[in-house]
C-alpha cells in the first residue's frame, strides 16, 4: 500500500474509498516495454477488453497515462485545473522552458558569484549547489547545501516569506518558477540569503 500516493490520488475522488480499494502489485508494473500504473483504483480497468467471467479475479491494466484516470473527479477541483491549463497554453511550454533555463541559470550564477567555495573573497558561510549544472539534466529547482546548519537558514528564509522546502539531511530546494517568478525575485532571494548567512554566528547556529 502506497500511503503517500494514496492521498494525492484521493484528491480527485473519494479519498477513503480510493484507499480501501487500492492495491499495488510490483509484478504488474512492467509488461514488456509498457509502463503500467503504480497505483491501482477499483474502477481502473480496460473497458475495451473485459472478460466478465474473471473481471473480479484478476486485473487488466491500461498502459500509460490513461491508467491513472478516474471516473468522477469533483467539478470544483477540475475548474482550477482547467484555468491553469489555459495559462500554460497561452504561455506555451517552449517559452516557459526558455525562461526557466535563464531564470535558474541566473540564480546559479548569483550564488556561485557571491557565495560559492570557489570565490576566494568570500569570508562568510558558503553555499554549495548539488543539482547537476547542465540545463538538460535539471528542472527549475536547485538544491543547496551550506557550510552551516540548514535548519537556521530555512527558518530565517521562512520568516522573510521565502517559499522553499528542505531535504534531509542538509539540503534546501529553491525553485524559481518561470510562470510567475521574475529575475528580480531571484535577485531579492540572493540578497535575503546573503543577509541571513552574514548574520550567522561562528557557532554554526543562526
């Protein structure tokens, strides 16, 4: 039972009902070269090829993304999704990806320029980027580690209204999203982070 994914699936249906009827069979995940759904709900089956004599004894998976569909998503959850899809269509994924590469590249440059280990003039706490440097190998986010405790850094970022998330044991993920973040947002973030690191005590606790 995949409890983590169960909650996400339940957002588009009866959560309790989905969890009660959910099974995960590792032996059914791969069928030749076709990837099958990892999470299986009671109403996901191949409607075009149903053997009614055994329909409740074995599962016939639909390959690909279609296997993750459910029959009755709540309309109030679908409406915001429809609006967001319209925004993506207007902006186009190609344009968003171009901006994303530039936006994350700008963040990477600013961090390396002012807070990286390679900057010999930096006397304060350091930032290390562990995300792959090639744009083709990453999305919009960068995972940062620090020469001081990340807990204090994360707490101070939250106080200043920065939305990011932490990853154990020592990472903080920062994701400038091209749809609504600007280059000025990245600049302000680096300034805030620099102020936080500059205020760090020598005891490694902010």
